[in-house]
C-alpha cells in the first residue's frame, strides 16, 4: 500500500517453515523451553490428579461424581473467566467473590421477596455486576487508585452490602424452577449427544475453513493432519465426558431417572466461546492484550487505555454476577456466605493454575476452565478421600502457590532466554 | 518551498520545568531533516508534542499549510504523521503483525481480518532490507534489538504516511544495520516523504540529511541546510547554542 514496498532490498521474511505436525510439536517444545508453558501444567495436573483419585477412590470416576464436579466447579470457573480479563491487564479484582454474592442477593431479593419474573431478576443481577464493574474500573482507571486497594475496599464493603440485602443474615431461599434448573438439572440424553455432535462439527468446520482461506491467499496454514489431530482429541475427550454424564446415576432408576449433561456445562461452553471470540478475534480483545503487555505502547497506538481498563472490570464483575446466579441456583438459596469464604481465592487460583499470568499480558479464557477443573477436582477428590476442610485449604493453597511459582519462573526463564 | 510540517513557538513545561522554549521547526517533503541536540535538549519531547502524546502549552502546529490541533496519537496518524519512538513502544506479548497494526486493526465486520493484515505486513517488511526473522507471527519478545527496530520502522511506513519521524533509530544497531537503516531513511525521503531523523552521530547526520536543526537546552539554535555547515559548526551549535553568526543571539 505504501511506495516503500517496491523498493529493492533483501527480504526480511524467509520462507516460514513448512507446517507439519512434527514442526508444530517442535515449535511447541521450543515455546515450553522458552518459558511459555501455556496450558501444559494445568492439563498435566488434571490428568495426574484424576488418575490418583480414580485409583484411590473408584467412586471418583462414577457418573454421579463427574456430574457433581461440574456443578461444584461452575460458579468458581465462571468468576475466574471474568478475572482473566482483569489479570490480563496486570490488575487484580479481590472483590469478585463478594460481588457475585451481592448480585446473587439482588437475584434472591427480586425473585423471592419481590416476586418478579426470573428473567427480570437475572437481568437485574447482571446489571448490578455491570454497575459494580463500572465503579471499580473508574476508580482504578480515572482516579488512579491501585486496583488492589480499590477491590480490597470493595471486598469489605460488599460483605456489608450482602448483609444489608439479606437483612442481617437471614437465608433467602429460591423457589423459581428456571433459576434452580441451571445448576441442578440435566439436558436430555439425546440433546447432550446432539450438542456434542454440533460442537465437534462446528469446530472442525471452522478449522478447515480457516486453513482453506489462508492457503488460498498463499499464507502459512495449519496442515490437515494437525487439524485432524486437534478435532480428534476434542471428539474423544468430549465424547467420553458426554458418555459418562449420560449414564444412569440415580440409585433407584425405577423411581426417578437421573442422567444427562448438567445444564451448567453448555452455559460454561457458551461463555467460553463468546469470551474467547472477544479476546482472540476482535480489536477490543487485541487491545486488552496490548494494554497488559505495554500500556505506554498501547497509549501511543491511540488505544483508549482507560476505556479498556473500565471495560475489563465491567466484564469481570458481570461474570461474577453470572457466577453468583449459578451459586444461588446450586444452593437454591442465598445467604451472607454466598460468594464468600474461599470463592475468590479459588477463582484467582483457577485462572493462575490454568496459565494466566499475574503480571499481565498473558492468558486465555480457556485457562479459567482448565484451572477451574483442577480446583474442582482437588476439592471433590479430597472430599472423597475423607479429608476435611483443613487439608483441602492447605492443598489448594499449595497448588496456587505452585502455579504462581511456575508463572514467575516461566517469566524469569523467558527473560533469561531473551524473550522478554 | 513550503514545509510539509511546521511547528512555531512551541512551549512545553513539565510542572515547574520548562523543557521547550518557543521552538520553531520545519520538515520538508522529499528531504531528511536531522534534529540534533545534547542529551536532555528536548528532542524526544518535541517529537512527542508533534505526535500528540504530550499536549503543548503554546504554539502552533501547521501541516501542509493548514494549522492543525493534534489531540492524540490518532490525530497524528490521520494526518499522516508516523513516529518511531526512542523506546520503540512495542508490545512484547504480541506478534509482529499484531504490533504493526496495533490500534488500527483491519476488520471485516466485527472480526479482525488477520489474513489481510498478515499479507500487508509481509509486503511492507519485504520492502525493508533488514535481517531475517523466522516468521512474522513470532512474538516481538523473541526478536533482537535490531529486528525490533525494523518492526518499529515497518510499523511507521506501513501506513500511507507523509511524515516519518525516527527518534534515534540506530542507537541500538550494529554497523551493518545502521547503514541499512540510514539507507532506508534516504529512500523514504526520495519517495517523497518528509523524514525527520534524530541522531547523536554526526557522520550519520551528514551522510543522509538535507537540513539540520539543532536544539540547545530546549531552544532552537538554528535550522540550516546541511551543505551550508561543517561538522565543527554543528557540534558548536549543539554544545553552546551558537557558532559564529548562527545560533541563539546573546
Ligand atoms: N515526562 C517528563 N516529565 C518531566 N520531565 C521530563 C519528561 N520527559 C522529559 N523530561 C525532561 O525534559 C528534558 C528533555 O528531555 P528529552 O527526552 O526530550 O531529551 P532528548 O533531547 O530526547 O535527550 P536524549 O538525547 O537523551 O534522548 C529533560 O531534562 C528531561 O528530564
Ligand atoms: Mg530522546
């Protein structure tokens, strides 16, 4: 487009290596060596943990327990997905847990005390999250208070707010069928399989379409073998899960049948797809990475840094609201502890364990799901092994420290390898 | 000949410290204008004022004969002013293509048009003679200093820019790469762009520039044709603000 391109000179871009599985694997190993571990620790951890628990407690791999894993981990995972946005900027939101509590309380008050229809209440809860995020983001971006302090203050204030909303410690039960279904009901067996087939087909289609488009333009495209491997892996893992979840898990099937994929699974899947799309395929997502990577460079590129910061906090708090709704649904009630105790730490832990960096600029929404799975497996498996809360806290704390350590070491390594 | 970019009477203070005093400066299409001055003379500050990074306290910016107000980097970009900053301003966690299009991504609808961005970036980089990189989808964090410099320059010439300002582009480069960048600077000017080159190296300045502007303690000491002055005179302008009948009146 510019005149410069016709000028003579040796090419900067040597032919990029011809892509093949071997090359991709090689490039991946290089990246890991260079300190960019990505999802590797989380996936490995998940496999090891599952293997250990499955051997120690055969009950771990039963359909009923696997379904439990999903419903137990859903709220934390969703909150972690929102946290990824804030972490990508190198900020933190310590109030996300209690923000989810406040939003859940709004849901409960409007639903049970005021008797409004469920969709009005869900919208009200999410709007509460948007307002919270806007306030937090504005304080951080415009006033310039460190996010640690702003959200620590909010952490305290929101505890009070939940108490006010639920009238000093009463428990508001939720009787709405739709809201309660989210974390307690399952999809029909056929719908589970249909969704599975659709997901695998769409994933394969998108990958092929992209590769076609790129090779048509003469750009380096993923080879068919690599796409086949990816699609195959997804098909096998997801297929196994759907199969297990579709087994009968009622103790007395004659009385009441209990099977199918829990409704929270497609909910998480939809959120995962939407936010991954936003981060990877839109200019807004690109700008989030840019601000997290080098704020000054982003500013000089004309990016509205403040706007991006506020938006990240809004997304975080809104996702906390969704997490709060899921938590309320699972317990069928809201009390002053909803979103409290270890929820926030588990959510931050999930994001970091999944591979999102606390230093900003690196992370994916998928990290939150993988890390959320690790946290849920630890919590659930330790429970099955008969350990109490004390050991669970100790182990989760240790795993979080381990993940943060891996993150910090990876950064150091990257610096040593001249990658940063 | 009217300058393509002209600033007049620029004042800029950071708090109580006035860094630029009544600075006038012009850059002409098809020419390389060297901006020289000692460390702390205010060269980078002047460039950032032109680029809309710092608001100016007083003075005018005239572009193509028309007075303009530059509120931010976007305004400067729309006018056709591109700046390669001294500290490069690249995002380490993004790849080469992503950095080159940062803030001005191509989209089709809502979605980023990665493929066309990649093509354009590759074309632009092909046109610049610099060291090879493995892939333009490589993260900037994995590039050498010279390669980063290339990416920063490529980012500036990618757009149909009219003015390219380079703030010490050769400071981090080896001998061969410095020669390449200087050659590129000359070529950019020869294609009709107004190029501003900030440098501390007098040999480089005399090798490529058509005009020299010397800043001394935030004041413009003199702006002269390169052919009309000697090395010694320019060095004097830089170090004492005057040289013979040139420079700041005493
Ligand atoms: N953001 C800022 N806040 C306060 N003072 C500043 C700021 N930026 C620059 N200065 C001051 O303005 C003066 C000019 O700095 P500037 O960076 O423009 O110098 P320079 O000519 O580019 O020097 P060098 O050759 O070392 O790059 C210096 O005294 C510096 O301390
Ligand atoms: Mg400077």
